């Protein structure tokens, strides 16, 4: 039986720390594992201690090249997807390699944005991303760009019930 708590560990491709935080397991379904982070959760961001000011829900897909963060107001991004390697679970800890590219949907306008292409290009050279990794990352970003705009789930309404579980 899985634990109620999950440790979420994001690194960069070179193994350097990116994000690390505890989250509450909310559900597991055909889409993946849904975890929630409440306001006040102690975390680590780029190796430095931090405290989450705005709660969020994270969907960790079973075998996809992304994770999806779903945010309440006042965060300007309603949905923020990190392009990542597929998640690797070890017990109640999930390891995810952040590949820099991001796709987000703005709350106020609904505009879909591909973000951090410059960082992706820089790290592709600096970290020596293999060609197949670059291909998978770009393909995931392209699929998400469409899915965030066309009403596909989980990006339309599915996430809302899980987000309501972590918002005070």
C-alpha cells in the first residue's frame, strides 16, 4: 500500500538539484499520480530552502515526458507543464529530470506559451542531451501546446477537483 506522502525530487540533466518537496498523494488514475502541495509546505528550490506560498496540484503521468502543475489564483499560470524525462519511482519518492522546456496556459488570457527554449538550447549543448531525448522533449512540448488549448483532459476540468483538495 503506497504511503499518503510522496517526496517529489526534480533534478537537472547533470544531476544538480532543482526542486524537492513533500506532497500528499491525492489519487492515482489512468492519467497518473495526482499529488497536492499546501501553502506553507517547506521545500527546496535550486538547492535553497523555500516555503510554498501558493498551493498546487501536480500530475505525474505514468509514462509521459512531462509533469503538469495546476495552480489557483493569484498565480498567473493556470497550468504549467515541465517537459521532463518520464518519472522514476523508488518507493514513495519520485525522481524527475527537468529538461528546461515548459508549456503554460495563462489564467487571465488563456494564452498558451512555450517557455525557456533558450535554456533548453543552452543545456542541450552544456549537458550533452542525446538526440533521442531532444526529439522526445520537443514532441512532448508540441503535444502539450495543442492539448492545453483544445479542451483535452486533464487540462480542461479534471484537475479542479484535486486542486480544491489543497486550496484553503
